[in-house]
C-alpha cells in the first residue's frame, strides 16, 4: 500500500509544479493590462509570488526524508 501512496505522491508533486509554472509564467496576461499591485504590474507580482511558492515547495521536498527502495540481499 505504501508504494501506491508514493506513486500518487510523486504524481501530485509533479502536477503541483506544472500548475504553478503555468500560473507563474505570464503568457496568459493581456498585453494591455495596466493593473498595479504594490507599485508593480500584476503579472510581475504573480510571477514573484509563484516563484516564492515554488522555492518553498522545493526546499520542503528536499528536507523530507527520501524513500529508499530496499536492496535485495544477495548473500551467496
């Protein structure tokens, strides 16, 4: 059962990365959009926030213990 949880966990992580990258890249913003947040265009703030989230997610994943597959015992 643990293997299926790991498999779905890996897919979920990849899905989160893909969604965040799709949101963070400003390809979908209208070129005429003049929305300003905190003195910056809105697309810049979205890109910065998504970059921060991706950085925190990556740091959190790297600090988690990695699951290691047990090596087969070849005592002959």
